[in-house]
C-alpha cells in the first residue's frame, strides 16, 4: 500500500489531528477530502484518540486501504451523503434503526443534518431518533422554519416624531412642507 489514499471528513464539524512522529498536522473541514499517505493513517491509529477519529469521523474512501487499516467494518461505515438521504427518505424503519445502532458518529451527524434539511417526514423514524439520540427532529424542523419566517419578514419603516416640540420647528416645517432636509430649490 504505497499510493496515497483519499480520506473524507464526514462529520458535521472540523476534524483536526497531529501525528508527532511524522510532524504532521491536518485540519479537515466538514465534507473535505484529502489525499493522505497510508503510513500517516497507520501512525494516527497509534496516537491517543486516533483510532476513534479514523473509525467514527473520517471515512477512508479507498476500499483495500480501508480494510487494511480498519479491519472488518459495519456496512454503515460506507454511508455517504446519498446513502443517508436514501435511508431517511426511502429505506425501511429496520434499516434506519440499524444505522442508529451501528453507524459511526460521522454518519449519525449526517442523519441529523438531512433529517432536518430534507426534511424527514416518517414519524416512526423521528421517534427513533428522539429515543436513541435524544434529537427531536420535529423541534429542529420547527426552529429552522421559524428562523426562515423571521428572515422573510421585512420590518415596516418606523415613523419618528418629536415628543418635545422644538422652538421655531413648526415654522420651518411649514416652509419645507414637513421635510427635515432642505430641498435644492429652497436654498
């Protein structure tokens, strides 16, 4: 395994790691794919928390390399954006429950994201997410919709009036027709 392999951050947040022996520091943005030397991933797996990053948050896209580095994996490890969308919209409740039980944390993050953005309409799947993860899909969808409504509302311009009269302001106001600024013809 000499060639570089593609690794994707499939989680909702940044993934950052260092491999001191190789003097390497990597910062993955959500969804970012980087080409990594296999030795780096091997060394990462020996660092504290490195194995967790590889199995839960990062996805090794090269199948032979994945099997060599991770060993046997659950099928949910392979889920990407399209598989998660299909799981939420089309797959059975049993498939969904298996994903909740066996998917890595990065896939669970995608499930939460797409449950809200698609949005999920299956009440049984919503109940399962709330029970297993404590994530209330309905409340999250309602919050997003409320935020969109607030963005769509354009506030009416406020009418401002003086509360305390200013001496001579009435005469000036009559001359300018109620204008606060001078019109070029009045100068």
